DNA sequence: CTTCGCCTAAAGATATGACTTATTCAAGAC
DNA sequence: GTCTTGAATAAGTCATATCTTTAGGCGAAG
C-alpha cells in the first residue's frame, strides 16, 4: 500500500507533518537539512521530495528550497494525502468534505449497481447485509466495520464506473477513521443496518430508484451524525 | 502545472505511453534500459519511476524490474493520469467515467453553492452566464469554452467543499477535451446555454433546489450527448 | 519424483563526490 | 531611482561504487 524503502520513511514522516499543518504553508526545507535529519543520502531525499511534489504538497526550486504549499493546492484526492489528513489535525474538515462527496457519489453508484451489477456481486451484497445485521446485533464493531467497508466498496465497484470504484478505498478510510476515533455509537444503529439491508435488496431486485433513495438516506445520515459528534 | 526537469520529460513520455495502453499491463522495463533510451542518469530515471509508482501505474521490484500495472490499479483521480488518458486511446472510456462523476457531483455542488456562495461568486456567475450567451450566439467556441470552464469551476469552488473545488480542473479538462476532439456541436445548443443561465440565476437567488435540477439537466445532457457522439 | 533449502547472479536501492544550472539578492553603474 | 551585472546559493544532474533483496536454479534429503 505505502511506498517502501527509505523514501517511504521520509514520506511517512513529512507527509503527515505537512497534512496536519505542523509544517504550515510557506515553510522552507532544504534538502541537505533533510539528509542530515534523517541520515539518508541525497538520492533518497530527492525521491521523497519528488513524490510530495507530485501531490502538490511542496514545490522544489533552485536557490529557494523545498516550500510547503498552501492547502488549496494539495491534490486532495490522492489516497495518501487523504490518509494523512484523516490521521491529523484537520480530520474533521476532511471527514466533512468526504461526507459530502459520499452523499453525491454513493446514491448514484447504488442506482448504477442496481442496473448492472453481476449476479456474483448481488449475491455478495446480500451476504454482506446479513453479516452486518449479525455483527451489529453482537456489537462486534471490528467485524461490522470490515463488512461495512466491503459493502460500500462492492456497490461502488458494481457501479461499473472505474472512478466510483476507486472511491472504495477512500470510503473505507472514512469508515475506519470514524470507528477508530469513536465517532460511531457503540452499537450500530438498527435503523442504519436496516437501510443497508434495504439497499442490498433493492440492488438484488434491480430497483435503481429504491437503491438510490436508501443509500442516500444512509450517507446523509452519516454526514449529519458527523455534525453532531465532531468537535 | 507539470513536473519539470529531465524526470518531467521521462514522465511526459512514459505516462502517456502507459495510459494509452501502448505499454500494456505486465510490460517490464529495466531502469538501465530507460537510462540509455533517454540518455539520462540513474537519478533521473529513479525519480520519474518513483512518481509513476506513486500513481500506481508501475511497481518497481528488485530482481524483476519496473512492471506496468493493470488499469484497475491506477490512481484514476490523479490529475496527470486523467490528462494522459484523455489524450490517448481510452479517451472515450475516460470521458464516460468522468461524465458519470459530473452527474453525481455537479448538481450537489450547485445546490451547496446556492446556499453558501459569496456575493462575489454570485456576481461572477451572473457575468459568466452572460458571456456564455454572447459567445454562443457568436459561435466563438474558444471563448465559450473558456467561460464554460470558469462557470463550472466557480460553482464547484463556491460549494465550499474543497474536494468538489478540486474537481474544477478535472471538469475543465473534460470540457477542453470535448471541444478539441469535436464532440461538441459547432454552435453550443441554445437550450444548454439557457440552462446555464438558469443555474446562475438560481444560485444568485439562493434557490438550491432549482440550481440542482438545472445543473443536473446540463450534466445528464452532456453525458447523453457523449453516448451519441463518441465512437 | 517431489520438496525443501541453500546459493548465486541479476536488478534495484542507496551512498557519495564532482560538476552544472538556475535564481536570488545585492553591489555598483548610469 | 532604476538597471545591470556578478557572486553566492541551493537544487539538479551525472557517474560510479557498494549494498541489499530475491527469483530461479541446483542439489540433497525424503
């Protein structure tokens, strides 16, 4: 998942530092400074910086140094940037943005899925809905989370749109972050679970309209819950 | 906009080659081969490869080489990947995916914009709608495109959601690609222009419902037009 | 004949020193 | 005060050496 090797370690340190605002926009780093700080060679520093540059977190200019860019320039769709921000100080802003994105995308994906999911995918959704019901009842948050992620990812994949499909990981990160940071009730709300079942049934039955509506209720609910729970 | 320097040139060559399918998944490159092919040093090759790796277009493993990854692994939201694909062979698939994304996102953004756009933004939208009307009438496709891009970008920005805002460039790329590849009528349809005016008016008036509806009509229309026009 | 584990060569990963180039900033000319 | 020029600086590039990982072969054991 992550970049490996020494550049990976640099990234894992610098990325979150920038994403969390610990290194604010305008901060200038010099590559030599990074070399000594991390005890690595130029090669390694340059590769790490290049990657940060491709995410638009920094720019590197001769005679100036490595400058942290303002948040508005960041490539906010980059999976790594999303993870870093979710882990850091503006988790709340990030969750809200992602929440709105989910409200826009997931109902559309559910409707598409109802039309063109494969039989296997429909079966899998049914099975996942069952799992969700069981683990919710047992208050097994770990398993619930895992199946919830799979549920949403399957629908996004079944939509047949590659861009929607790729949001599966992102949504997974959101759900994980929400659970890890205790923005979830200790036991999933029965109402929410019922809605998941409803989405699965609608998709199995090919009822795009109902799938879309039920999914919209889920993600709108999640977004509203965020406004109640988060700081 | 682009990565500069020698690694940039490597990227500008390899990226499109991979994105267009010219180098299919499974193709293995060796870094020494790239060094001689492009007449650059290891440093340069490694940095370029690292960036491709961070976009998940390739993986680099010891004793194996640099392997092109299947399309399903690519980071399809990366702006550079989007541009490369729009320029290449699967432009049509890319346009379709982006079209669905627009259908999901832009109506939501319009609704949000109607609620929380600044006065300046509302004014700008009004002005842009006028420009669209005028340039459409004059069949000045270049100016029309420019204002159309600004129109959609402004709404996405006015939504107050940073992730929506970042899709401005992407939508711009879609509109540009559509015009450049003659997937547009020679004169913008009066109906479409009227809808833009309607969106602008609704946002100015703070009517979220109408802004959303009109915008949906626009993007659904664009998507359908794609299905008619494209191969 | 199969399976396991060791060995080796291949290819990337990292380190390093020398050199190049672009850019800023300031001193000096007009 | 503005323009020019040049020196200082920090990143960019190159070439080379060395380290590290690992696929795949080979042989011994079962």
